[in-house]
C-alpha cells in the first residue's frame, strides 16, 4: 500500500478512529499488528509469513539470551539469531546476484549454472525490518536494551506500518518503551502529525513524483535525448530522490504522531551540507547511525585491538583503523541498497570522499588559520556546499543508472555534445523544482523545525495554505498514477 494513494488515506481513516475507540493497551497493539500486516500484505499476502517468522524467531532468541548463564551457549544463541536474519536477507535479496556472478566466472568453461537460480520475489522493505531485528538482538547482548517479554509488543515494534517499508530504522530503546505503555496523541502531536503528513504528501507527489516522471522517462530512453537533456535529468534526480524519501519520512513520522508515537528524524537539510561527512549526518540519519553503531564501530574496535597486539609499531594506527572500517562500512552500505554493482560503486564513492575529508581536515584548518580566513566566512561556506553537492550528484548518477554499462552511453553523450529539442524546457523544470526544495530547506534550517507552518501567526492562513497543498496533491493523484517510493526497493 503506497502512502501517496487514496487507499492509504482511506486505510488511515479507518484505523485511526478504531485505535482510539479501543480502551486497553493490548487491544490497541493487536489492532496495530493487524492493520500493519494488512498494510504489508496489500502488495503480496505471502510477504506476511516471512515477516511473522522473523518476528517470532527474534522474539524468542531475544528473550532467551539474558537467561543463558554459560558464555559459550549464550554466544552461540546470539550469533545464531544474527545469522538467521542475515541468511533471510541474503537468500531473498542477494542469492541470485551471487549466482549470476558465479555463472560469469564459470562461463568461459562452458558451465551453465542457471539451475541454481531461485528467482525469489524480493519482499518489500525486508532490509528495514531485518535491520530492526539485528539491532534489537545486538542491543540485548550489549545490555543496553531489555528484551520484550510480550510477543504482541515486539510484533508492533517490528511491523508498525508507518516505518515498516522504508524506515526510519528505529532502535528498540526508543520505540519499545512507547509501545509498552498506552499511547494517545496529544493536541500538539496531532497538529504536528497532520502538518507532517500534508508536507510529506506535497513533497512526494508534487515534487518527487512530478520530477520523477521526467527523470524515469529520460533515463529509460537516453539514446533519444541530447547531452544537455540527460544532464538535466541527472541533476533532477537529486531533487526527486530527496523529495521522494524525505516526503515518505514526513508521512511516516506524521502518521506515528497521530497514534501518539515519536519516530526519529531521518533528514535535516542534507543539501545544505558543507562536507560529505556533514551530508551523512543529515541524510537517511537512521541508516547512517545504524551502520556507524553496528558495523563501523565494531570493526574499528576489532581492528584496533589487533593493531595493539600484533602491530605495536604501526604509525598512525588510528588512521589505518579508520581506513579499514570506512571501506568495509561503505561497501556494505552500498550493498545494502541492492544487489547491483552500481550501489556498491555509489557506496565506495562516498567512502572514498569521506576518507579524503578525514585526511584534509587538519591541513585545511591550518591553512585557513594561516590565511586569516574564518571557517564560517560566507565564501568558504558557499564553496564547500557547492563542492559537497557536486560529489553527491556524481554519486547519484551511479546510484540511478541500472547498470555500469549505462555509463558508456552517458560518456558517449559527453563526447558528442548536442543541444537537443527540449533543453530549455527541462532546464526550467530543473530550476523550478530545485528552487522549491531549497526554499523548504532554508526555511527548515532558519526555523529549526519540520513543522514550520506552525510559525504562521494567523491560524486561518496556516490551515488555508495546508488545505491548498493537500488539494493540489489530491487533484494530481486523481489525474495520474502514484509512483512507488524509490527506497521501497531496498
């Protein structure tokens, strides 16, 4: 079920009143489970069985871990739970990808491995709920989270429909305590939630979907378009994916607020970042912090431990640790997005420039100090923001193409430069959508709020503006088919 659809509005219009008609916490949570499974099964009812299996296994493993006194048994149980989740993710998302690569290796020997393909249907949002489960088990083992003793509560944590398909990737320490008490939205939450939903719908439908129709068409038929038209579509994709994903997150957070739940922010004006490191503190925050806490830091600690015992004379060991941990983390981050080399290359591009940032950070500070230039000088800020966005857009190109071979078509376009028939029209579209997104970004930064509409002093004006935004969304949806969220495929 797509957020940006009438069926979702109808679904929410039924579930929300029913939630508040129920008095007990247990009955409310059962309703949330039922509605979440209906929401998830709307795409394919078979997905629900896998979601249920992951939920049940992780619940009992998590419940058992603290009760096992023997260290070796506890470790086997804990690692077994992690391995189970990774195997589920690997089987459905990466198995055929690895078979394809294995087949490419054996092809020169006339060996055909087609029989190994399973052609399994990829369950939507599997990466997200598997990451929820892994984080839950790791936090129990670390002692930072107590396991849920109630299967119903845990099932809500895994399947809660606003964040089920594309996050945010919530930690049990934040969401489980909310589930374990009877929640009802305050007046402030109801207002904030409604604003976030309207704002999210507007960004997703009026910017993300509208821009996406141009982007998708041009990338699907690049051979028919000029160099400039392909370039404009490439730049427009950065607008599309931001409006698409941040719009989804706004709707998810807004919906959760209507039920009295608080989900974490996932975006904080990423296109105003001054460095690639700053960008990843602002873009898909829940994923970035997940990989930091459950991949980067564990690798860093393990590598640094070996350095101390095996390589005590290694110079600049901390930088070596950072290098190893960063490359591993960004390889896995790219792979997490999909079984395609384009995502791996995209991840490694970001990993490379994060390393560059780390290496140049101190020399840059010394240079600015020597020149007597303030770090916050307007020229410095603008220059660094432009450089950061150039890096991000180069990476977005690799992210968007279907395979590495598409780069040859783009390279051909660059070598045989042509103006085309519609570059002026596409430039106008690009500038229009970019302007709207940047206005939203600047207002959010200036007000330090995603619900900045509340700052409008006149309530009739505020509600009138929000009503006009929602009306434009409804009219757009009446006349066009809603596009799936880009991150649903991950």
